C-alpha cells in the first residue's frame, strides 16, 4: 500500500466530500504507458469508477495506471494556494512519468532521497 501523506495545508484545502486524485495523462502515441502524473482535488461523487485508493486514509485516489507506479512509494501532497485557486502538488520529481515509462526508479540515488 502506498504511503501517501497530506500536509496540513492540503488537508485544510480539501472541501467536504473532496479527495486528492492522481491522474495519468498519456503523452506517447506509440506506448500506452508513456505519460505524466497530475494531482487535483475531486469530489468523491465524480471519482472515476476505476479509481483506486492510495493509502488507508481514504483521502487520496489514483487512476489505475498511476496507481501501478505509485504503489509502495512515499509521496507527500501539499497545497499551494495561488490567489483564489488551490494548487495541489506532490513531491514526485518533474520527470516521474518518464522514469516510470523507462523502468527507472522514481526516487533514485540522484534524486536526493
């Protein structure tokens, strides 16, 4: 099971009935696995049927392809407000999707963890 942690800012930014959702965006034309992650708040009622829970708290869910890459990873989710908008971010490296597609570890010796 993933070790997903929400900062206090992320927990406070979630409205009633909302969860954090890791989406997977396909970026490659020739490979179905080539893609990138995005993080956003989403109403529980609007979660895709195939969304899978991340962690025991029930506050984070993921697209099935994203879930495969995030399973067993320590990920921290934060919220950085930008004027009136909530911007949810994770501590995943910016090239996490590319690393997943190439079979490289997301958190490796060159990442600093």
